[in-house]
């Protein structure tokens, strides 16, 4: 059994749960699993999966920090922190030159402006409407009978994106079905959807004055069409991170676990 002390960060999102392990020197590994109907089960399963994968057991974990919407539902955490804090800390750990963050997750979207030291100066959060979220994209892809990979690839193939006027997920789905019935191509409808979300989320970033050095994170950041649509709307290229953009929140939680764990050890 490996006795090396490690730290864990667990991000329990509405659609996926991410767990990152790190030691005093580096990130060790991570896993991403689907979030169960009982979020606490997902948190435990993710931790156990990444520990087992790397030959550790629970006694090896010195400190655990939880984040995400499911963080209040689980009792294995030594500390919990907001997604905003953890995404900022995780992104800055990977690239300290980032000055703004756009995060599109399963059920909300966020824009953050960072101070020079990496802490949050200001933020805008959309958590009251599904438009501009991973859930919105999944519903639209399903309405068009497209797989998500194919759905994301259509943005750059369109010469004439359709105008999508509805911001409500229910009305937008009806609008998409109506456009398809009128003979509009799936390519142009999909491109229009990406433009609609880019405008909605991009305006959040513009209100904060985020103009450059932006990192795009969250599960939706893996959708290359959404990334390009946002870059086009904002007139800038995002900073490319060297890690999976879906796990930045879990990385930030792991970094915080290490900081707090070491501080408590020194206090003893």
C-alpha cells in the first residue's frame, strides 16, 4: 500500500462529477463520472475510482475539499468552497496569466474577472434559466437528432446561421423544430443556436469588461463549435489550457485541500 499523503478535490456538478488527486508537487490523476440522482453517491464513487486507479486507499487522503452544486450533500469533505472560487484557483494554478474566466456547466453559466493575484474581482452568474448551459445544448441536439460531437462541429460549416430568438429552453426547442420543418438545414440551425448562446454568455463577459486573456472552462468548453462561437462574438481567442477544461473546478478544490491540509499540519 502506498502511504504517500495526497489531497483530493471533488466537484459534484449537475451532470458530471469530477475528482482530482494531487500531492505536494503535482497533479496525480483525475476521473469524470456521471452524477447520480444521489449526488453524495457520485462524490464517493469518483473518489474511490481515482484512488483505486492509482493504488491508493482512503487513508492516504490527507484533506478533501468539495465544490459544485452537490457539495452540501456529502459528509466526507473536510471543507467546501464555491464553484467560482475553485474554478479561479484551478485555472490560475494551470496558467497564472489568465485574467478572465467563462464557465458553462450543466445547469448554469458564469463569467469571472480576476485580480492580478488570481482572486475574483467580480462575476456574473446565470443560474435561473437553462439557456446558455450544457442542458440547453443537450436538449437542442436531441431535438435535431444529433450526437453532441456532430452537433458541436456544425458551427464552422454554416454559411447562413439561423436566427434563434427564444431564450427559454422550451420555446427554443419549439423554434428549432419549426425551423427544421420549414426546410432549414441542421447545420444552419445548429450554428444559430451556438451564436445565440455565445451572445447570451458573451454579454455577461462584456459587462465585466473581460476583453482578453480569457480561459473557457466547464464541460461545454469541450464543444469546439461553442468555443469558436464565443471567440467570434468576443473578438478574441481564448487561452488554451494544458488540461481538460471540465476539471478546473476539481483542480481548484484539490489545490485548496493541499493549502488547508498543510496549514493544519503546521498548526499541530
